[in-house]
């Protein structure tokens, strides 16, 4: 039986999880009921979502976790049965779950890891790629740039000579 422990909060498709909207038609007085299938929110930090609870000697709940499974017919009675594929933030609990997760590892770009969430993995990948790109020398070659720079240097030198000539003429004409 494939079972996983959630390492981060998830919205999972499960059977019989519906949202119901009721409305009364003013003209006829009949009630209109609309039901939509919605995913179930499972928050790993919310004790009300934990289906496995750990208690201290006094019987108080001190920790817990959420275990989800695929429908196989031999699930644990407290497991939450989900529909669809596992995610990178589901840590395999048994061998079957490990083999299922291994088939998705190439698509995810990582193996499920209890120490790092998929979001953290993506952020680290982006930061490493950014550092790699910034460290590369970004040399842009523009055709004819050497000629333009030589021309500009020559013009600068001519301007300096012209300014020097004009300044010498002004100092000679100056009255004392």
C-alpha cells in the first residue's frame, strides 16, 4: 500500500469533499442546491488535520502528522485517501510509495526530501542559476566598435589641441 507523510500543507483531491451552495428562488420559493467538488486543505501545522497524533504520558497531544494514501483496498483506517499523483512534498512511508515517488523524481527535478520542501529546492535552484549567470563574463561584441572608439579618441585629442591653441591666444591678447 502506497502511503506518504505530508511535509508541507497541501490541497488534495479526495472523494466526497464537496462545497454546497443553497439559494431560494424568490419567484417559486424552491430551494436551489449546487454542489461542487473541491480539494481538501490539509495543514501540517493544524492539530485538527493530523490523522496520526503523538501523545505524552498524560495523554495530551504533543505532535502529529498527516498520512495520505492511494486507494488500494488495504489502507489504514485513519489514512486520507487522495486522488491523483503524489507531490515532491510527500515523503514516502513505505516501499511502494518510494517506488511511485521515484517514477516522478525526474519530472520534479528532485527526490522527496524531509529536510527541504519543493519550494525551497526551486528557490535554491533559481539562486544558483542567478549566481552562475552573474559570474559569467557578459562580453557583448559590437561590430565596428573599435573604429568608433579610435575616431572618438582622435576627436578628443583634436579638441584638446584646439582648446590649448585658443587659450594661448587669449592669454597673449590680455591687457595688464
